C-alpha cells in the first residue's frame, strides 16, 4: 500500500478466513486470507478507518469522519445502518 493509504485498523472474521483492513484514506478492504487477495473494497468513509469489528457476515467500521457503518457483506448494497456524529 502507498504511504498515504496505510493500514489503520484490522479485524478477523469470526471464522478466521476473512480479514477486514481499514485504511488511512477511508477504505475498508475485505481480504480472503486463504487466497491472499482482496475480495471487496468498501469506500464510504471520508477519513481514516480507526476501528473494525465483525459479527457473522456483518462488518462494522468506525472512522475519523465521525460515522459508523455496519454492512452485511452478503448483500450488493451492503449498508445496514449508518450512525453519524459519534464521538
């Protein structure tokens, strides 16, 4: 990754096959660790992703842009909830 898009948070899925990586530019990358490749990139945050957490197929991310997204990765339009202005 380029220096301006460094890793800022990581979280393993419950089963341990997927890894969510939050980045400095606001993306969240979902990696399949058995294949060693990115399977999905989520780009809704406007600032660095400071926390990542899994609950089954739902991954939640918190960002310095003061939003929290929960996404169901089984769905194409994956945002389940959005919280704005958290502190």
